[in-house]
């Protein structure tokens, strides 16, 4: 994704894993092979692997630079995490994420605010120690999201909450005094004409939020895990394996897609591979996704 300029605000994509090929049934348990095959040509080989029918995901963050703050939206998987029930992300060892941050001209100390759309394990990075990766940042969590996972954690479940990420990547933020629990309509900075704010988008998780960015008459929505792969626009009844409330997640997806359809607003997802950003357009009465040009 090319850097996006919204007036004096810049949005960059910060990549951890550029391509991750996932079995379609792992991503969407109710998908059928014929649904993948039906859309293979439209989606193309960058989104559906020709030989296997696997779907391509990306893991990345966004860096919003407003001129007054450097804001990081979601923080990916991180390294050295023990994830016995999610081996694909267990004990990762890569310098790519922080190296890519450096390519944007930033170091962890430069991040002022971390916004978490939700608290699933692939959105709450830490480094090799149980300390905040971004030492000068205030980490903003939806209060409802945090309290939901805290209650689960305090009940001492058989399996650690969110693959163990609540214990090793969320609670250390709280212990360090860097967490700020907010309502789901929290205004991060600015106003409706120029600013960054949150919006409730529950369903995938109980306190999931979108992040809105507006400046210079331009508007974008960072959608967390509302949309995982563009096939969801072609098969809107698919259920993601991580959905907390599948029907509510479906309603949230449909409402947002209909609201943004045929507008100038940009959709910035957390898992679409490059070029990642795009707009929603209506075709034959149905919202569809068009990637921006590379």
C-alpha cells in the first residue's frame, strides 16, 4: 500500500507477515470448496493460491501521523510467544516488524498512542520480555473488550485466554500504567472535521472497534477483523473461525459495507494483502471491494 495522505495526516501500512496462505475452512469453517472455486477467477492468484485453493492473508498495522501524534493501530503477533494451540504464530522470531517501522523513519519510542481494535492474539504484540514494546505510548483499549477478557482470565480457564496473549501481552501494559480504558465512541484527537476516533463494531469480539481517520475532506476506516479476506464480499454469510458472535459480526459487516458503498471513504483492513486499501462499490445491488491501484 502506498502511503495515504489525508490533508496533513499520513497513513502507512506496517507489515509483519506479507503473505500467509490459510486453508479456507480454517478461516471460514462454513465455507464449501465450490464457493472458493466459484470466485477463483475474480479474486485472482494473489488472493487464492492456484494449486491449493488457500486464501492469502496479511498481518500488518497502520501508522497514523497527524502532526501532533504518531498513532499505531494494532500490533500483530510479535515474537517469542508460546502458542501451543496456534502453532503458526508460536515462537515467531523475525525482525521484520520493527525493521519496517524503522523504514518509516520511526523507532518504538516515537509511538505516542497504540490503538487496539480488539484483543485477539494477532493484534497485541510484545517483544521478548514481558514489557511494553512501545515504552512511551498510551495503549487505548475498549473498556468492554478488556473487561470481557479479564473476567475470562480470572475464571482460570483450562486454556489461556486468547492463546495466552491476554496474560503476556495485555496485562503487562496495564501493570506498566500505560493502558487507557475507553468507551467505544472515544475521540482520540481532533473533531469530526479532522481527527481520529473510535466506533463500536462488536461481533467478532465483544468490544471490537473501528478506527476512523479524517483530514482534508478525506476519510478512512480501519476495520480490525470485520473483514478478513475479500471473499467475504462475495459470500457474505461466511463465518470467521474467531467470531465471538457470528450473527452480530455478520450484521456489523453488512452495515458497514452498505454505509461505505459508493462513497469516497477508504476501507483499510488488517488482513487483506497488498495493495490492501480500497473502496466499496455496488455492483448488481451488492457491495463489492475494489483495491486501490498499487
